[in-house]
């Protein structure tokens, strides 16, 4: 039996670039030395995308469950049998329906321990909405399925690691959603993830302000003084090295982010705009704070380039390897915690 980790992969919206970046990633046979891929989708849909982008020498090994996976082949579990009408570049009900069937099956296998990590291709947050999926996105769905109290949308790369207090909510709801308790919870999740998942012993976390110029001493809003600053002070009392609040524009323009291990933004665009600019194609979306590991590329469905073989698989490939690194770090840490003698030996070796 192979000891390679099993990576579950969802296909995302069938009308987008999900299967294109999956096929491009797995078509490089060298990648199979590092893990066993299990794609949750449909072979007919995959064949359509493969032919559309002109990848000829590639096929999936069809299996019914992860335990049947071939460790030297890309594997696929057919999550439905019916034919699917694919309209590349179009957002419609079909794209959402089959994206969910893929996600539902893969998430259950992840929770059941049949796969080691989950990497999700992009979905359309609008067309996937249905009775079984009434969530703003992947993060909230997987959080609910695992029963976790909270989760952190954590965008990570070698250059920058940034999380958000509020995720997929309307801009006019942001200010009232920023509370001391919410900030503290996200700081705790980020601190724990930086220590456990990235092995940073004493993470330094920068906290961004909500208002322009971080409120300018109350002149442009009082949330920074009345809510964010007290949260930072209490975080420090809990042995979390948090600093700020910093005005977001100057913080990134002056490269101050390079002095920190993590950054906590107050809302989605405040964090993701600089992240995507700085990380470019190497960024990964990691859902921190869950008992399972899920990552995804830092881009969307790419309707405008679907089927044109223009989509870059770089971020998707990074998402896979980030997930693999995290699961190995978690398991090694669990092993160390279960064996105090190993911890003592490591400490002596470092001395």
C-alpha cells in the first residue's frame, strides 16, 4: 500500500477554468511522485475540457472510492452519470449544480478521512446557491460541515500571509460586523495557524485599521480607537504578538508587511487586493481553524478565458503543495506532542 498522501480535488464550475487548471497540473507526470490525486467530477466533462484545450496524451483512472486510487495515475470519481450541457464562459444553473455535487462528495470523504486534504477549484458563489448550499462560499460550507465554531479565510504565499475579520458580506455591513470579540477570535485562529501550520514559533501579526488613516485619532471614525485597539491590547495579554492598527494604504505601500509573519485585515477587499497584487499567481486560499485541511487557488472561475487554454495552473499547483506541507506539519507536531522525548531531543539538537 502506498504511503503517499491522497489529495481530493473538486472541479468547480464546469463552465469555468477549473478542469483546465486541474488537467494542466496533473498532465505533468512528475507531480505524481508527491501525492495521489483524486478528482471528484465526471469523465465525460473532463474529456470535453481536455479536448477543448488540446491536451491529448492524458486520461483519468476511474474509481468508485479513494481506497481504489492508483498512486501513479490521476484518478477520478464520477459524482454523476447523466450528460451535462457545457456552455463555456457562462454562469448558469448547470455550472452551480455540478460544482456542488463535486464539492459535496469530496467534503464528505475529507471528513471521513478517506482523503488527506481537499483542494477546491473555483465556484460561482451565485449559481451554486440551492437548498443544500446556502453559504457565501467554500469556507463557510466546509466550516458548517465540520462543525467548527469559526474559521479564518487565510490567503498565504511566501511573501505575505493575510486573513480577514469579515469575509463575503456586503460593504454596508462591514462596520457593524467589526467587534472586539470578532477581531480577537480571528487573531487567535491566525496565531494558532502560523504556529501549527507554518511552524512560526512566535508570530508577529499586524492588524489593519478599518477607516482611512486608521481613523486619524477619531477624526475619520472611532472604530479603530474604540474597538480595534482594545482588541490588540487584549490579544497581547493572551500572548499573541499583535501590533497596530495600521493604515492599510501606507502599510502596503511602504512594504511594512515584510516585517510581520501575518496580517489581519478588517474586510475582504482590504486584504485580497494587496495580496493578489503582491502574490500574483503564487497565492493560495487556505481555510485555517478547521480540523480538516482545505486550500484553493486565489482566483475565480475565469469565465472570460474558459476553454481558451490561457488559464495559469500555477496558483492551483501551489494550493496542492501548500495543503501537503500543512498536513505533514500538523502530523509531525502531533507525533512530537505524543512523544515528549523527541521534543527534548530536538531542543538539544538546536542548542
